[in-house]
């Protein structure tokens, strides 16, 4: 899967992304991001950042989001547990 395909698919499912310096920021409705999605985002981060910077991407607002704290907790847990976290 290409970074563009990943980005397009996640955005269709309600996720939003933006590049903030060296950070990739994202938000998604509860239940949208799977462990596989988070792994793919990490794998494609450099290309995703380039795509977003080219677009001058801003956060696209959607209805329901994970809180930043919850999203970061899930990402840390998955990274710590080798992709086997919930």
C-alpha cells in the first residue's frame, strides 16, 4: 500500500492528519484506527509528512475524535508491546 492510498483511505474513514514540524498529528473517530493502521502510519511517516507538507494540510474537522491523551496512549502501548496492544 502506498502512503497516498493509506492517507486517502483513513481520511475517508474520518481521520484527519497534519504535519507539524517533525511531528505527524492525527485525529480519528473512536474505533477507526486499528493496530495495522498505526503500524502503516509509522512505516509510511516520511512520505505522509511530505504529502501533507505539499498540501499545506490543515486539520479537517470531523464529529467524534479520540482525545489526544487516548491516541497517544494507544500509540505508546502499541510501540511498547510490539504492535500487540489494545
